[in-house]
C-alpha cells in the first residue's frame, strides 16, 4: 500500500517572516510533504478565500508563523466632537 502524502498549509503573518517561511516550506517539501502557501493560489478576492478554505480543510496541519509585528496601522484620525471615540 502506498503511503499518503501529508498536506500542510504554511501561513506567514508578517512580511518579515517570508525567508523563514520559505526555508520551512523547502524543508517540509524535502521530507515529502505537499506544502502550499497563499501565494500558490490565484489572488482574486473571494475566489482566493474559497480556494484557501478548500485546501486548508484537506490539510493534515496548518503552520502559522507569527511575530510581534503587524501589517497595517491606520493614521490617527481627528474625531469630530460629536462622534464617539
């Protein structure tokens, strides 16, 4: 009987982690795993979300790389006196 290939999705929460993500993906693929990242999918709005949902639902593991950073901070907004903060 043939062994089933392990499917893994690797998520990278910050652009500063792409080198670490790429190294991990390369290592996992060398071990025989079928690995995907978001960039492997077409980037077309809700179709992307559906493709990711379909792929991830079939995965054996999801690896999320995170750091103490964030991607976007909105500029400070001047609030009108009558609007709640």
